[in-house]
């Protein structure tokens, strides 16, 4: 059985050295941390348990930082995209409810954008490693179809973005959200 899942999540994380350095220079947080993901899974069924490989793409948006000046404000924004393989576990608790767990190891592609008081913008791209772990519950067979509604908690880490003195902006955190999924092939 194949499955496709998508999710939108929001959350928070500890403050990294990079963020502390921005705060030391008078920057303030603007916005929330968010996560959007899409994964494709190939399950093999073992009774009430299904397990198999997966491939996931997760996009993380981090809070922006702003510092007021006499001209234009200084702004720093970043996002990180994780791409990589993993493993998925799906355990049927009843005919319509299942527990899920996933783990991935990923390539992290971080992007940063800095605008100065003269409205000059600098963008950079960074590469690193990341990963995530997810647990959740699924309500299956929505409206008599193969669609499912997922309630998830995901811990994600990606340390791809660095400043010039080696502080890492630890993208990720603990996210909570909902998603939808669809099964293709034989029913689990």
C-alpha cells in the first residue's frame, strides 16, 4: 500500500546562539515558527501493523527579526527545507483509528535574507543535516473514502544556517498540527 500525507503545523523551539546574538544587537522576534510537510510512504502489512520506507519534504519557516533604525528597519528572515528518507509505522487501534510514528534523516537547505537600513538585501543559501520524529493519531476512512485526518506532534532539527562567527540558527522545534492523507492500493 502506498500513502501520501501532507501536514501544516505550528510550534516553538529553544533559542539558539544565533537568535541570542540577534537579541544582543537589539533585534526583536516577529512571527511564529511553522512547518509544512509532504511525504510518500510504501507500507508492508503485518497483521494490524504496517511499516515501510518513506521520503519526506518539510519546509520550516522561522520567526523574522527586526531592529528599528532612523531609516529603514533592519530585517532578518530565514527558512529551511529538509529532504530525505525515513521509516514509517502505522498501527491500527480499531477499524477507523490508527497510531503513527515516523523518523527521517534529511539534507537541510537553509536560506537567509537580510535587509539593511538602505533597503539593500543580501540572501544566502546554506547546506547541512537535519532530521525529524513524528507521533500521531489518524482517523481513517473519512466519508467512506481512503482519506484520513491526522493529528500529529513532530520534533524537527536542522542546523544549516550560520553567521560569520559560527553561531548556528537551529531551525526546527516542537510542532503540533493536523494533516490529511490518502492511501493508494490495497486497504491496510
